[in-house]
């Protein structure tokens, strides 16, 4: 008599992940990406599939991915970061000025720029925690300050006399795969490991999903807010580095069009505005979709205002659809004893290791 064999743990986990993916927003976005890319290729009589077109398309995909991830990290703790574009533009101009005006080596200038963006993110989070002012207001004020600082750095000129090494990084594309895109994808992979496998990442999600349960389990929600804005600043710093490397020069307009895409990518990708969730693959694929829309605008000479209108409508529809879906789940799946279903994220929070000194 044979006994049934239980599947190996890694096989069971793989099957579970595959089932979740089949029901996720990411699968829908992946289908949209494939269909859209093929459609653009056919509409362009095949020129969209050529090496130079592929390289250009992918090169300018890196920045939307990173700014989407930066906004996603803030959203996961229920915060908004309106300073994404202003911080990115200020950091890019700071890097350019350090290289062009101060003659600083590219590596040092980039390192200072990324650290500066990270520090500004940390200070923003700290200010929110200390003053208890809504993050929307704080990041709005930060955005205004940084826009003024960016203008102070660049003025009306375009800073373009910086390191050729950095420019080479921005244009390097072995096998038509830009290194800047590889950099963005590596950052996304590291962020995924941090959020899903690291204790600090799980604490971020717990604090965003149910702050009360997080505090009861010993997790400082204040620290998580500071950490989220610090990570957001770090990702914006990397995005600024890639923008500086990819663009022919930096000026006061850099970052001016980053705010809407930074929200659109994570929201379309499946991130909840209420916090407690991340969707890294979904955010990457949503950035891909927006890049396809931008390429279609250029291919068919569409008015840019219509493109922004379309993205805005998609974001609003996604938010409304998510609200309706949550309401449906709350009424359609009551607990067997008649009580509403418990919050799984809250339950997960209570199993996390204590940090001590909850705020």
C-alpha cells in the first residue's frame, strides 16, 4: 500500500506563488504590456522592434520605475510624498553642478547626491513624526523649498559639462539592454527582498496595515514613517543619478513631470492608498504601461495633455475599483460566526518581533 507523498516545500511555495500571480493585477498588466508592445510594433511597420528603438524605449523606462517605487514605499505606511519630482530635480542639478562647476569626480558627486536625497527624505519623515503634521502638508512644503533650491542651483541654464563616464553609463546598452534599466531592476529586486524577507520591511507593512496592532506588538510606527521616507529619498536619489546620466543636461525642468507617474505606477500596480501593501512587480509593469502610452503619443503625434488625462482617468478608476472591491469583500465574505472578517495584516503584525518602545 502506497502512501501519498506530500509536495516538497519549495514546490508547494512555487505553486502557491503561481496561483496568486494568476489572480493578481500583475498578470493583467503583463498582458497589457505584451499586447501594447506588439501593437506598437505593428503600427510602426516593425520599426519599434529595431535595436535602436528598443534601446531608446528601455533607456527611459528606468526613471519611471524608480520614482514609482519611491512613492510606493511612502504609500505602504499610509503616507504621500509630493516632493518626489522636486527632490529628484534638485538632486540631479546638485550632481550636475558638483561635476561641472566644482570639477568633482562623477563617483563622488553621485554619492553625495544620493546621500543628500536620502538625508532629505529622513529629515522629512522626522519632521512629520515630531510635529505630527500631516505628511501631505509637510511634503508639499518640502516640494516648494526644493523647487526654489533647484532654481538657485541651475538658474535658467542647462548644466551639461559633467563627467563623460557618467554619460557613458547612461548610454551603455549591451545587447540593446540599457545598463540604467538593469540598475533600476536590480534596485527593484533588492527592495522586494527587503520588503518581503527582511524583518524591517515586514514591520513597515505591519505599521501601515494596522498601526494599532503594530504598536501593541511593540513596533514603533514613528520609526517606520521615518524609515519609509528615508527609503523613498534613497530611491529618488538613484532615479536622479539615472536621469543625470541619461539626459543631455540637467536644468530646473528636471523632475517637473515626475509627480503623476510616481503615483500612477504603484496605484495602477495594485498598491492600496490606505497602506500595508506593496506591489513591486505591479509597479514595474505599470511603469512599463505608461512608457508604452508615452511611446504611442510620440508615434501618433498625440497631444501630451490627452496622455496625462488618460493616465489620470486610469489612476482614478483604479482607486475607485479598489474601494468597491474592498467593500464587496467586506459584505460578501462574513465570518462564519456572523462577525466581519479580521484584518490579516493586523494578525501578521502581532507575530512580528518586538522593536521595543512603541510610539
